[in-house]
C-alpha cells in the first residue's frame, strides 16, 4: 500500500476514534451534571454531622466509579474499590476509594463470599496491575490533604489522584496547590460551595473535562 494511502487510512481511523470519544465525553458530562445536581441538593438540606463523613465520601466515590466505568468501556481497564497487594503478596495498602486496573483481580470479598446478592464488592488488586488510584473526599479543606494515605499508597502505585465533591468557595487553587505539593498527580473538584449560603455552588466543569480526559489516557 502506498505510504500516502496508509497515512490517510490512519488519519481517518484517528478522526473516527476522536468523534467517538467526543460523543462519550458529552454523555459523561451529562452524568457529571446529574451527579452535581443530586449531591448539591442533598448538601443544601443536610444537617451538619447527620451523616458520617465516610458515608458521604462513599456515596460520591461510588457514583464516580460508575462514570469511570462508562469512560473505560471497550478498554482493557476496569475500576473498583479495595486494597492493593504488594509484589510479594505479604501486605496490602490502605483502603483505596477508586482503583483503576487492568481487570485482573488477585482476590475479591463481598462480606461472606456466598452466593446471592452481595452487600459489597471489595477487591484486592496486585500492584503490578494498577494504573491509577483516586482518593475521594466529600467536603475538602486545605487541612484535609491526607499525606499519610499518599505516603502509604505510593509504595504500591505512583499514580495517585485526589477528587473532592466540593471545597469552600474561592479555596480551590490553594487546595490544589497543597495537594500537588503533597504528591498527588492532580486534584479535581465537582463544585465550590459556601456553607454559610447553602444555595450557592459553582460547578467546576473544566475539572470534569480534565478528569474525563485523564481517565481516557490511563494505561
């Protein structure tokens, strides 16, 4: 095949793939809008400390996992929550909210390992199969940057990211700087929020797009 025809074929393939990606990204943007609407509406009505921070964070990370699975559809990677197992299979990391990996599971635990409807699906992933780890927070402030988590998990993966449901109004850049300085690859936030004015929220749509783009590049 002549070189120029081969180049055209490759260019056409790339164009078709880019169009497919843009359609998927548009669909995922709609998912982020829905996620923002649900979580912000709930936060406006939330009585402070009426729900455990762990549960608020789990709700956010679980919804995020579904969005990531949609973006990874057709790719060799998948996503779950769980522990990362070291190469010697002697120890494992702290609990990770989101682990993106190549689909191989070292072990799975659902609370009982019996048949029926499991109450959870917790995975143990070999460190060699991990593409990225995402730590999730509900409401994050500068003092909430978890350096201990980072120091522990970086033994198993160097690609560690931070995603928060919301941060205080006007504090995003300061928090992002602290997160990057601590060692996180990137920091994303769904929206900025003012606790004194619960109705206020500023959607951080550039973060949504950058997150989607970053997930597509994981290998």
